[in-house]
C-alpha cells in the first residue's frame, strides 16, 4: 500500500505541511471523515477488473478515496486518467486532497476540476468522452446524486462500474434503487457483501424475522428490499451490463 495512504489510515491524521488535522473522532474511532478500508478495497477491486482508461470521482475532500483509486490505476499495464471534481477543495478542504495526492506521487494521473458536478458532467457528455468507472461521493442529497447518476448513465460504457459512497443514507439508497430498475444495471458488489461474515444489519434482519414487534419498528425497505437487492453497506457498486435502451415512455417505481 502507498505509504501516504497507509499513514493516514493508521494515524487518522492528515497534514498541510504545518498543521495536523485529525480525521478520526477522538471518542469514536470508527467515525472517520474519509472512506474506510472496506470501501477502498471495493474501489481497487473495481479498478483492477475494469482497467479504466478514463475514470471519474465526484468529491475529493482529503483525497483518501482518490489515493485508493490512483494506487490501483498506477498498477495497471496501461494506467488511465482519473478525473476528480470538487468545488470545495480550495475552500473547506484547504487544498489538502491535492497536496496529499502530490505527496503520494499520483499527481500525473489526475485531471482536477474545481467545479460542481451538475455543471461539469453535461460538458463531458457534449465532448463525447466515455467513462469506464465512476465513484459518486459528493453532496448526498437525493436530487444531487440523482442528477449525477443521470449523466453517469449516459457517459458510462457497458461493462463499466459506478460506485456510490454513503449508500446507507436514504437519499443515496433511493438513487441506487432507481438505477437498479434500469434493465442495463446489476449489482457488482458492496462493502456488506465483501465483509465475509454477517453484519450487524444482517443479524438485525434475522432478529426481525423472529420478533414481530421489532419488524414494526425497523424500516421494512432496509430489512427486505435492500437485503434482497444486495445493496447494504457503506458503499454499493453497480455494473452497467448493456446500453441503456429504455423506451421513451419508460417508468418504474423505486
């Protein structure tokens, strides 16, 4: 693993060269303001399988997910370009993501744009560029993720993979459910399915089957629908298996 990435994951600290910033909650070590190892491993598995010539990431922040992606890209026989969008990089995030990626030696792989996705993605489509892999981790409002997926669907080639971070949030999960109503998409994987053993959510679902009162309290969409779809976990990845050829009158509940 890249030494910069390993240091951040181990210490929970990022540096701007002068000051150190803690990205791990001091009282709750599991709370981190970047992707965790399981998400990083899913990202790298997708990169190694797809071997993207052009990939895209919405959201940079401290650059940890980008480190995972670029590390996998750099190990490919023909490393591709990785586009990153983040209008807040030089404000809220103080340019730390770009600095960290430069320190890690991945600057040459990057094409950074400090623009909102809703403005950049239509231009990318107009230029006729084709994406092989996309990681959506920007604003997590439903309409924002929905618009991002709308354009990603038009930009992503068949066989490509789109990954959604913070997929446990209801706003993001609704976009994932919507995407899976498209005949052109299937579940590629999730941090839940990659975990190996039963998660706390899996155990909770089984308890709900035995305790009727518990089922009345817990959200049925999580206990049944998301479990059956295979879209539990912090990060969910979908594969585009064909061109999107839905008719003009197509509609589906989600």
